[in-house]
C-alpha cells in the first residue's frame, strides 16, 4: 500500500468568511482585517523593513490586524524557513541574523552544499562535521560561518543548526549485523550514516534489501534509528533493484481506485457540439515524431507556406485539460505526482493509461482534441505573429526518430519526404538563430539500456541529438516561448520555466578546470566566452567532460510564478506548454492560457507553492531515472568484469584526486574511479597545486582531459560504484609521448 502523501491544494479553493472581524482596540474603525490569503504578502515586507523591531506572535497579529489563528500560520511559516523564532518567542527573518534556508545537497565524499531557497543567494559549502542531523535533500536552517578556506573555492561556509523538513521519511538499504546490533546500510551513497534498527522478528533477512522508516534523530552523537517496514528481497533477485529505486523515491505503483474510476468513465467519443466549437485542423497534413518505444504522444506538427513565403507552423499539443477537470480526483493525483517517471524498464505515468496512452495521446489515424500554437515566421525565423486555438486534428503519419532521420539524410524523393525536409529547414533556421542570440549548446548523447524480460541488461544503445530530434526540439521551444509571451501580455498568473544566471564563483572554478584540461577560455561570466569554449571543445575528446563541468557550475532550471527568463536557452520568456500528458506544469499553463478572464488560475501564493512542489517532484523523478539507468549500466559492466575476455574502453580523465582518477566513458556516459592501484608500473604522486598525478620513475603526468584505455576492475552494485584500471598499452603510449 502506498503511504499517503500531502496534497498541495491551491489556497484560493476555499472562500474566506463573509463576516468581518470586529475592529481591534487602537485600530482605525475603517481598517479591515487582512484576509488569510494575504498574510504572507503582508508579513514579508514588515519583517524585511529596516526599522522592524522583533515582535512575538500576538504583537504581529495586532500589527497586521489578523485573528489569533495567525499563530498557527506563523508556526507553519517557521517550518518552511520563511521566518525564525528567537528568544522570548520573537520572530525575525533568518537572513537578518546571518542564517540561510535551503536544501542540503550532499556529496558522496561526505561534504555538501546548501542550495538556498532564495534564488538571489549563492550556494554555501557545508563540511561533513557541520551537517548536524541532516540527510541529503533535507530543508535546513544554516548559520553562515565565513569563507571555506578550501583551495580554489571562495564560497561561504555554513553550519546546519536545524532540520526544518525531511526530504524522505523512509530509506532503502541492506540489512546487516554486528555482534551488538542490527543496522541498515543505505543505498543512497550521499547518506554516510548507518541506520540502527531493532532485531527483526523471525529469521533476520540479512543481506537483503529492506525499506526502513526513519525515527526522529535529535542527537548526532547517537546513530539515526529506524524501523523495517518492508523486505524487498535479495539484491540479485530479478526486479529487486528497480523496486528498491521505486521505494527509495516513494514512487507510486498504482492509482487510487477513485482515480481509475474517473478515467474509466471518460468517453473517447467527441461530441459534435465539441467539434463545432473547435478549429478544425484535420484537413492539414499532420505528423508526429517520437522515440521508437514511445506510447504517449504529446505533440504533433502541421505547417503551411504562405503566398508571400512566410512559414506558418502549427504546434498541436494534447488537450489534457479537456478531460482532467480542476479539483477532480484525476487532477489531484496528477498534481501530487507532478510528472511521469521513466525508469529503464517501465513508465510510472502521471495519468492513468487510458488517458496517457489512449484518449489524450496523439496517435495516428484517429481524431484527437488539441490546444494549438499557430506561429507565423518569416524565412529568417523571426516571429511575425502568433495565436492559439482549441482544435481537433487527425494525424496522418507517425515517424520514429530513426525513420525521420533516414528520410532527412537523403534528398527528398516523395511528397512526404519533402514535408519533412521543409519542416527541418525551418527548424535549422530557428536553431541557428537561437545560438546566434546566445543559447548554450549543452546537448548530450543519451544512452539507453536495453533489458530482457528478466531485467538483465543486454546492450547499451547511444542516441545522438541528430537533426530529427532537433526538428521537434526547435518547434517545441518556439511554442513554449510564444505561450510565455502571451501569458505576460495578458498579465495572468501562471507558471514559468526559469533558469537563473550562474554564480560567478562557480564559473571561476569551472574555468580553472577547463584550463587545466588545456582549453583556454576568457571571462566565463560573459555568455559569449562560454559559447566560444563550447565551440572550441566540440568534437574534441574532452567535450563531454567540459560540458558536464559546465552543467555542474550552472543553476538548476525550475518552475516559478515569476518570468525570470532562461539562461541556458537565452530566452527572456519561457514556460512549459508542450507535454501536459507527462508534466502537471504544462496542464496548469493550458488552463491559464485558455481559461476565462475571471478564471485565470491560482493565486500567486498558491502558484509559488505549486512551483516548488513541481520542481521537487521533477528533481526526484530525474534522480530516480538516472539512478535506474546507472544501475543497469553497472550491471552491464559487472558482467564485463567477470568475462573471460576483457574489453577495453576509452576513458577521459574528469578529475585528478589524491586517491586516483575520476574518469568518464564517453561512449556510455558513465563515471568511475581509477584508483592508484589501477595505475601499474610506477608510483604516482598527487600534486594538489596543479591537480595532477606524476609518475616518479616514468615522469608520466596525468591531468584532467587526457584519454586512457581502461578495463573494468570491479563493480560495487551496493554502492553504485565502478573501478577501472588503466591498460598497460595506454600507459606505455603516454610514456612514449613523454619521451618524444
């Protein structure tokens, strides 16, 4: 049974009382009590005022003309870190006393960073001994202590003083035993603490995967404690690995009965009256392009060339909002999930299959309801006009990316091929225009792990971002941009997809890394210099290493009710509109864009809460997806480690450490360690100033960016780690280059 989770409801779904509160003593007879919806809006500027003197809950309530229930509101605000209570029950803003609120992002090496909830605040370094009782991902209150003192790192250092909210109340790990007690070793390598558990009843499932529910952990001097709630099975039993990930991220495995019933009651029949009120696009040739294993088709494309040569593109998006009504069981469950999750061998959908793979999916040869963005472009890709329509389409052809790419690689020989080439021609115009305006090329190849019916990985398949992918990508970006423009023009509250400017200190660290790899670069706080660097490394052996380093130095994209722009795409206006089957944010945007003026959506405060919730569910989904892929990659390499004939792989040095080399296999997009013991034939000494390893006898110097041939040495599936060893031939090749 899935544990109940809190549903984030819009704050304006319950009407405030019509009755006025009596005027308080000392207040003007004309003054009105501040309604609950605006308590936060009233409280924030008061606490931020330079002349504010600390007040307790009762005094704040009198000041803001609010009822005693305001005390409970303050307690809730304290749990989010928006306010903090000091001595004698007085309330202040944390930052006024040198505190910061954020999520703790731990590193596998024991330290972490505090990612502030305030986008204007930089990240703070948190040493391992300063994490108190916080786990990876927790929302915490931290005290700022000064500079880190770490080489090449000028960030502020923080110390966790209080855990405000746990990211997870349960963990997955392996049950083990000492002579004195039982404990669970967490699968999450960023949690360095063993969880003490009571002796299980019956035969203890030692060595098996278990789910443990965490108890409160008030004192770091004692180990964290928990209770085993589920035994998943032996780590090598079929399906246990992915089931562990599902439990770790608290992913749902089924829909509540009421949600399934609502979905079952929805008819696929489109009433004539519904058709009549929509714009009919069925006479325009329409196609879809998706992965070969896709089941849910969110988007479809049509186009026309105007007599004056203008290009009119129709971006059709599944009209999920027609079927999923606000406040319904379907809607609340979709909001709770936030998005679909794509694991290696399964999809955990946001909507039941009848909708996600059926009625809403833009399958070929059937009528489907859509919301359409119609954009008129000149031949230079400049937007001349755009509008939006509720429509109906009849897709004539479904392409896979492979099929579309095959058509685009050769001259068009059929009317269908000419359609694809015409679409691709405009997509490439838009792509060149986007990069000319400052967008960053951060595309990565994707590696899909193919598994058999037992979940055993059989082969790894690399997918490049070729022109068939770019064709779809550019028109989706275009639709998202014009929708954001329209939301701003109308002044409606909505959700935007934002990517804020990076912290200059992080860019400075990345610049040092790039230079150590032999790639000269200028001031990377200037977008043009980042573009130059990306152009310089394109096609070079160190391209993926540089791009990964750059991504780590940038902030994470997220949702916000404020249109703050998108740094990576270099767009002032951007939202998510094109995937409402799998992203709740897009469903919200559909409702806002096509709703009546009096039904513009949620309040700003409710949208802020929803944006945070959806950013968190997206992050959890991404981590679960990446972990499932990595786990199956490791299983694949574990088979390589036990193979009779060893296979060597090309690796690139990403980072040089005192313990060895952190390397990446570009072909498979996986990281691993070459420990010092894996560098045979010489004694290598670490140079911390130059971040290099140097052979004492051979004088071979190993630095970031160099290529090596490696073999799999061993794989630790429990800790999600792979160790490689450099081949003798690879080291001999480096030795010969030194002698030359």
